[in-house]
C-alpha cells in the first residue's frame, strides 16, 4: 500500500451530472493539497432529492464553471496517482460519464481502470456499517458529510488508517 495518493469525492445535481468536486493529495501520509470546486451542471438542473442530501442549489452554481473548464484541474491532481474514493465505482463512473458528455477523451485521464475503494476495504476488515459516516464516527474523523472536500479528506484519512490496520 502507498502513503502517497489522491482521494476524490463528487456531489451530483441530477444523475451523474457533477455539481461539486473535492480532491486531497497525500504524500508520505500527510495531506499536502486540498482542492474544492463547485461545477455548474448541464442547464444548471438539480434534483430536489440531491439538494436535500448536499445542500448545493442552482443559485450556488449559477456562475460556476462547467465540467470541461474544471477537468484540467481535476486531471492534474489525479494523473499518475493512486486514486482513492469511498465508493470508487460511483465516483469513477461519474467522472468518466462527465468526460464522455463533454467529449473529453479517456486518454486525458491517466489513472488505473479501478481505484482503491475504502468502503470495500472496510467491508473486508469486517466493519458494519461501512458507509463513510459510520467509518468516520468509529475512527473519530471529523466529517461534514456530503461536502465534497470533507468527504475526500475523510476518505484519505480512512485509507491511511486501513493501511495501518492491514500492516
């Protein structure tokens, strides 16, 4: 396992349309960079249920950049890195679908086909429940759940804890 990686989390407005991204870069077990960006989803369209989860509204993203404008920042923080997410299938899928929607070629993202998934890691360690909030509570990790940056930081801390538990 590595103590150098990037952890990522997305919040969505509707379907796979991203409205917020949080990324933290970790080197030698320390968070060295935090990145958060609101993103205007297509047509600035939101599902009411998603707003209830994360609290981001169309007013919040009215002047935010669209995904294609933010993608270079995302790619620069992920390319060549081990990537971690708490539900990697969701976060990786959201990113790849958004890239497709904006005609961004997959070759512009240099990450492994599958990322490390802390929910799977903690499930494998026998943790029940193993959702982000439960894992953070168990390990006394501060969490403002469904805030993309807070979720990414929590995921990074959980990955470091899992590495210690596995060794």
